[in-house]
């Protein structure tokens, strides 16, 4: 299914495959989900998070995210810090590859997060 509007993101979940051009740790299960209008939730690969998100047309900005506070192995902890600092830079979004790839971009229009749709999330 092609996703062209914010309403079509509701109920979808995405596996994060790249954060700021550095990839992600294999099998870290970092996710971004849109459980309801203007809400985001997922996993950093170590901790779960939830929060507000503003999505209008092709614009997207994350609000403050609240997360669990489990101790992470150093590599996952570093990836978590990178994830949180990167989502703070997100200003726009698009879905490509026939609705299978979510691309989050910074103010300059550079892709800062790439994610693939979790099968069955529609």
C-alpha cells in the first residue's frame, strides 16, 4: 500500500535499518511505530519509548520521548543515544519502495533514518 498522507501511517510499524548513515547493530530490533494519531512508540534496541509526534503533509517533528530505563550493553546504549539525537533532527518524511521504506529527513532534506515496514503492520 502506498503511503502518501499522515493518516496512512497510523497502525504501521517500521524496523530501523539506518541511523545517520551508520547502519544499526544486527538484530537490535530498533523500531518506530505510529499506534494512533500524533503518537509514536517503539524500541531503541534496548529500551521502549513513546511520545508525541507532529505530522502534517510531508513535515514531521518528534516531541519529547519517554523511555524505559533498562541498562544496555555499551554498543546498544550508544545506538540508543544516537537514535534519540537523530530523531530530534527529523523535519520531514516520505515513504518509498511501494510503501515498504520510511525515510526520515533533516532540515537540509538529507535522510537521517531509514526503516522498512514490519510485515503485517497496516
